[in-house]
């Protein structure tokens, strides 16, 4: 297992951030988040998983950013993270769900094999039994497994998000996109078969940038 030299510092940063987000994390969950961070730092030096290089900024821009959206996944049973990259937000959701939503299954998909190889390693080292890693294009993923929530953090424009992965969404499920600025123009380009249910502004501890969650559902009236 990879290790961090400033583990106590990062642990304190995570705990402070979680408190500001009103998220309760156990010692075990904090340890797994730090183990994930250590693996991300280690693999990033070779495989370029993320442009963020500083571990402290990874805590803020990746871990806390993903944690700010966790409330949106309460009650979900099967979650698909599309274009997951290095596992964001999917791995953070899975670690949180171990205690908050123990029945939740989290599926991660990406087209880049070095990233899915990393995620397979993360799953093994962190003991994330409810995580499934897929390598390939989401539009080619068989729809035998349907999801009540499909999410993405930096995958594509909203129209591509729904067109490529919408076939995997259960009838009353939700697609939840993590965005920066409120994507008004992207929303206008959504197909009529889809509608925006709500948009919520997020506040990420340590970040000044705009962050929004966009809930999209099937427009059953069309």
C-alpha cells in the first residue's frame, strides 16, 4: 500500500472538510480515503491520472469536491460513474457508502485502460467489494444492468451525457452531473426526451470555484 508523508495533515484536512459539509466519516472511512489518495499520488507520477499534482490540492479539488455531492446519492442502490477517470466521484461515493449506504453497488466506467487498471488496483487494495470496474465506451455497455443513478464529473456536455448513457437509466432514475458554472446553454441543448429536475449550488471547503449539481430525469410526458 502506498503511503503519504503528511498523513496527519491530510487527515485533519479531510475531517475539517467533512465537518463543514455535515458529513460523518468514521476512522475507517478516513483511512480508506487517505489510502486512495496515496495510490492516486503514486500512480499519477507515472500514468498522469490527473493534472493536479499537489496532494493537499488533491484533497480539496478531488476528495472534498466529490464529498460535497454525497447527499445526492442517499438511497441509491446502483450507481454508475461515467468517464470516471481516476475514480471521481465513484470511489469517494463507494467509500462513503460502505457505512452510509451498505447495499449500494457502484460501477465505474472509462475508456482509458491505464485508468481502469488503476481503479482495479484501488478496488483490491481498499477492499471495495461493491465496486465494479468497466473498461470501454459507456454507449456499448450492455443494458442488462440498469442504474437508478448515473453520474459524471467531467465526462461531457449534458446532451452527450444523456445520449450516450441514458439507455442504462431506470425509468424513474436520475442522472446527476457535477458541473462548474451553472450550465444554462448546455441545458437548452438537452433533447426533449429529458428534463432538468433541479439544480443545486455546491460549496466545497477550500475551493472558490463555482460548483453545481444538475439532476436530469426522463421526460415521461414526451
